[in-house]
């Protein structure tokens, strides 16, 4: 918090800011818009296929969301997980719903690979500089295209802007 900011002032939300960019069509790593969420491909791709699912509603805790809406959101998370698994065939998926830094309900979905020497550890044990693997743009596009096919197969309401 900035020193001149009054105590209790709401912090700007980084995820709401990203959602604004998605809505403006200015977010190339969008995988799909779902009824209750947005699915994006994460930047750091050491865990190939790593995606983030943002709740559309700004809420700091899952239990503060209307129950029916939370259940719909969880159905979308299930579809996203299955789509990621179908595309990258991981040993295991790790789901993390933290929100300590950005208090807006979202999940990190990390595919874990057999070849990962740290596969028994939480993903954060690996140093950040090792996690920050950038894929070639063509490889990111191919990954997003594959994820879209699977997400829409599982959840026909999934959509995205035309290229
Ligand atoms: Zn937010």
C-alpha cells in the first residue's frame, strides 16, 4: 500500500485489470470465455499447458460467491482441467486457488510431468527463474488452438473472438 493511501482503501485488482484487457480484445493468450470465467494460457510454461482460470465476478473468497454460481464456476474448472489433461497428458494436475497476491478468485492449473525431478513437490518449490520458460509464439498458438478444441468439446458454451 502506498504511504499516502488511507487505511482500508480498496487496492486495484490486477485480475480485474486483465479481464478489462480481455474484454477489450487485447489479450492474445485468451483460451476461452466461459459463462462464469475466463481461461488463459499462463506466461511461464515450464509446466507446459499451465493455464489460469479467472472468475468473472470479483470476489475475494469462493465461499462469498452465490452457491449456484460457485458450482457453475467449478464445473468450468473441471472442464478446463480435463481439456488441459487431454492436450498435454500430464502425470498429474495441480490446482491452486490462492489469491494472496491478487484477492480475486482464480485457479492456477499446472500439468506435472513424469520427467520433472521435483514432481512430488508443490510447483512453487522450483525457483521462479526456472519456471519462466517462454514458448515460441507458434507453439503458444498451437497450444491455445488445441485447448480450445477440447474446452469447446467439453463445454459448448466456450467461445473466443474470431482471429
Ligand atoms: Zn478483481
